[in-house]
């Protein structure tokens, strides 16, 4: 079976150094296995994600040395999530027909009350407030506000072996709870969209940040319910600032626009990231393609990676 991987950025801002590290590792993983690499644009909230920013991301990736076999602007609308609503509608109906969905009328304030159950990381677990509403209650509440839609999850442990982090297990009911797959404004949630897209696009391996590790069990549940094969996951360590903060698009001084102007050559950034990720012993400049032959996930650390000092100089 041919390995197929992807990079799926959200164009709500210029990609930063953490994003490019994810793209770099996902690309190296696929190319080291002679696989196919896809570029999908995750612009579900189209108001925040203009095509102009998606075009900038493509330009940054090409400059860095990353190519793809399908997708992006050359592939047209099918590769932009904002154009795939009709596809998500079909799979929403599959789940609904199975009796797995129900409308939720809870406000944001109600969801985050002090009484709500929370995970150890502070994330709330839905208490099931709307899980057993009667048809009459649903009709009455629908007059006041449109509902979001949640997936019912069973009392079940989901476990998998991550290619970077190792074995990870969650109980869907206790550690996750019923989760939203369509917002009250009609926009589909990440959980459903990413499963449908990866399933239909034949993605066999998914590389993303370790901050998304706990979303995997609920996605595995959706893969099963929708009849898709579950890919191999690799949850890479996050790149952190010197003070321990995780990088975000708010860190404008670390976006690719600034770094391209500062360093001029992609080989300089590739070398720094390769050393930080354990792929090379030094930060000597190197072309991305030169890292393919020796790439191995065994070299990548599990813990977060401190930002290379050379970037800050």
C-alpha cells in the first residue's frame, strides 16, 4: 500500500516556525517512504481564512523546499474545506441516521461553569445536559436559538500507538464526552471535517502537534462509524519560545514572512530545525531534500522542542 500523508494548514495568518516544523516532518516522513503528499487548506471558518493567506502559505512552503503531489490552489475547490460543506452534510446524515447525533442548546457560559466536569488540563467535558431532551423540549428550545450538534459517545476505551508519543488511551465517556461536530451557525467542526477529508483522500498517516493528541480517540470513533480506515498518527513535539510558551500565529516575529527576509536562504532555517528536532548533530545549513534518506521518527524527541537560539540572534 502506498503511504499518503498531508499538510493541512489553517490560513488564519502567516504560518510560523512551529507550523513549518510540522510541514517539514510530515513531508520527510512521506518522502522517506516514497509516498504521496497532499496539501489541504482547512478554512472551515472562511471569514477568518481568506484565499490570499492560503496563497501565501503555498509560497512559503515552496520556498522552504516542500512540494506536494496533489491539492492546494492547483487542485481547486475540492482541496479547500470551505467548499466541501455538501460532502460533510452527507456524512452528518450517516451519523444522524445511526442515532448518534443530538441537538445541543447550551450556551458557552453554561458549558464553562465551575460545576462542569473538567479534564486535568482544564478542558471541560460535556455533562450531557441536552442528551435526552424530548421532541417537545427540542421544538421549544429551537424557537429561541439554533442548536449545535453533538455525537453521542459510548462508555468505551480507545487506545492507539502513536508513532512518536507511544501508547495513548482515553475513555470516550469519561475523558472526552459527547463532542460537537456542527456549530450552531452551521459551520462543521474540525473533528468531522478532518476525518471525512482524510478518509476520502486516502490519507494513511497524519503528522500534527502533540496538542492534538487527545482529539485522536474521538476521531478514531468517527472513522469507525463512517467506515474509513484509521491512519497511523504521529504527534510531534511542539516548538516553544524561550519562556516555554507554545508558538502561535500571534508570534509575528517568527512567521515565515519575517524569517525569509531575515535569513534569505531556506537552508539556514532547515539546518536549525533539523538540529532542534534531532535529525542532525549541528545546525549546518542543509537543503530539505538532503534529509530524506536518513529520516527516522526514532530520532524525534517526545517532549517539546525549545526554539533554536540561532533564530533569535
